[in-house]
C-alpha cells in the first residue's frame, strides 16, 4: 500500500506527520493576538514552545497554549469556539515508533483506558467557563491526545477532554490533517462540539487550552513519541498560525513564532 500523504515510514514503524505537532510547560515563545471581525468581540492568542527539541533530530515535545478573551462582555466569558485550524511549520512533525490508533467510540465510552497505550501521543489541560445567572462557573478539564484512524489515507488525532466538577462532562474532539503551503507544512482542523452545562444555561466556553505532543522527558524512552524538528530554521524562527470560528458567527486569527533551537 502506498504511503499516505503527510506520513513517512521510519525504522521500527516510526510515523511522521509533517507539520503536525499539536497538539497541542516551558518558556513560551512570541505571542500575538489579532482582533476578530467587527461583528464579534472574542479574540484569541497562541503561544507555542519546543521542549528539549533539537534541530535536525527527533526528540522532545511541542507545547501549544491558546487563550480566548472577550474584553467587551460584562461577564468576560468569550463566545464558545466551534472550529480551530492550527497551522504548523513546514518540515516539523511527530515520530511515533509504535504506530497504533484509537477508535472514537472506545474513547467516548471507556475513556483513556479504552485506547492502546501506544496510541497516546500527548496531553494537557484546559479551563472552561460559563456565565450562569449572576455568577461565572469555572471547570478545569484534563486532556489526552491520541492518534486516530486514517481518514482518506491521512492521519487523524483525537483529543479527550474530561471535567469532573461541577459538570462532570466528557468531550471528544476530532482533528483532520490538511496540506498547506510554505512557510507552513500542514494544518490541523479541529471541530469543537458544544460543552453543555446546566439546564437552560449557555454552553461552556474554553478560556485557556494548553496541549503538549511528544515527550517532555529530557531522555525519552525508545517507545515514546517525539517531535521532529527541521534541520534548517527560518530567519526569525518557526512560524505558527491559527484561525478560529466562534458560536456567535465571528472569527479571528493569531500568529506566533518559536525561536530556533540551539
């Protein structure tokens, strides 16, 4: 079978999804925020960073933190995000020595324990808020990142979000890999379903999301997924970008760069 676009075979069945290091812990790189279109007030910023990564080699992890704000709302709670497109630098990817995937149905019904250990490639945390009545309620959410099944011969990623109090909700986000043009390599398009809260109250909004993909250990094991960093770094650093669509119909973009690793 031909190797799917964006996927390269390596020794021991290693897997590289070029430009896809999401997913998603260390000093954050330059962060920029752009105002959304006039019809909305929600804005977003992205802050990527490389952890124990080296140029021209596999190792370490990529951390990506996203902040959503609404400076004009009385509650300060932004509109819920419904779609994110994350754009990663050309040539950057993930090496997964033991390629396994997780099924969406098993992740929804059984949680992290329902997926093969080899399919997990990262994790993180998020903060969600909802303005209910006269108060703002916050929910801390744990995140797990898994390699999903192929879709149209391209890799997919699954993100499980689990909150415990006060709403005890479980949400699965699915991400599809799309090709891009330089200076970017590939995009990760993520659909975010509504996060229900209390009866007759609005859906929760993600305020902060921080996701690491790869190994944060200084000396990762031979079985760990790691980041593949291009040998050549562009002048000014590796470029990242993102675009967001919100539940109120508004949209916005953000850009950032990561300094070249030494």
